[in-house]
């Protein structure tokens, strides 16, 4: 289920999509009342956050501040600027422009991960950057995370993972301990943003579109996934990387990514660069 703002007229589609018909059933009344009073929805026993853009930004600001208390940002202005430039180029083609996208690198050589927070706050770990081989692969990861923001997946995901009450207590500034707890959970050894499989598939589709539209070779999204699978096998083959937490199985996702790639003209794809040498000079040689 996609999440929309409480006043979004598209919310009515939820009623039709699930066969509730023209006459509101009891569940529909409950849903509408919950949206009106609390900005949440209870559907088929699952509570789903319908955070407004303002609530998303407030939550993202608070969680990002907590992230930066618990993690060390990379002390290299050139790499930070490089990643920020790639991110802004990708974000410029996102259909969602009601948030200000920000991009920062966390210095953690052993952590192979990247994540975006509500409101467009995104972090990339140096451990992930070391695994990649070119700029297009980094852009592919970032495009996927930007797509989660564009798809408004965070309200649903974080509510499912942490509970609506905890999320709203952070948004309202009522419980500093809840903020610290959420930050610790997200950054823990097995911490991750648990999106639904539908969220992940939509993020792949949108992310590849962003990648292609900014001139990168879309095949980079597939090569990233394969590199991450290799890294996971090197670490024991138990899907231990946080970046794998909610993604579809590797074989299924590879097939889906290949299908998405083939939607774009081959003659155009063949001309699109990956910028391997630039990535080596600006990132890999510096991080060594």
C-alpha cells in the first residue's frame, strides 16, 4: 500500500483498490476517522502511517541529527561534495520536489550500506563505496534510495517497524529517549529500514528511471546488486548486509532488474557511461 498525506484525494483509491465498493463499509469509516483525527490508517489489521510532508521532514531532521551523533561523517570535503553532486543530479529528476534532498557520507569502512530517511536525508557508508567500482553503481544505489523518498515509503515502513506512537512522539518532540532508540535501531549491526517488497520493487523501477534520465548506464543497478550478493557470500552468505533486509531474493531481483533494463533503448544504453576512472580517482584512491 502506498502512503499519502491525510488530505490527499488519492486516498479514496484505497477503498476502490480493495473492493470495498461505493457504499462505505465499517472498515472504511474507521480508516477515514483515523486519518482525520490522527494521520494514520488501520487496514486489514495493519497500521500504516500517513505522515504529511511536514511531519516527514520533522521526523527526518530529528533522526538525521541522531544519526550524526552516533556515526562519524567522513572528514573529506571533496568526497562529500562529489556524492552530494551526484545525489542532487538524481534528485532533480525525482517527481517529488516538496522536500530538500541532502546527501552525506559516513566513515565506516566495514559497513556496506546506504539509507534515506523521511524528508530526503540520505547517508552512504564508505564501506559500500569501497565495494563499488564506478560512479554509475554509486548513482544506482542512491537513485534507489531517492526513489523510496519519492514513493513516500518511509511513513509506512517506519510505522510498521517502530509503531505509530513512537514515531509521533518523536515528531512532536515528546520523547527524546524514543529518538535515541530509533537511531540505535537503524544504525545497529542488523538495523535497516524494513520496506515492503512492493516498496522495494517500486524503488528499483523509479530508481532505474532516475539513473537513465541522468545519463548513467541503467545496467549499473544490476551490477551493484551482484556485487552486494558477492560481498554477502564473502561474509558468510546469510544475507547479513542491512541493505538486503527487505529486498526480494537475489535471483528474483536480478530477473526483475534485467526486465527493467530492457525497457530502455539498447542503442542509448550502449552510449551511456559508468565513469569508472573518475570514481577511482575521486573515491577509491582517496579511501585507500
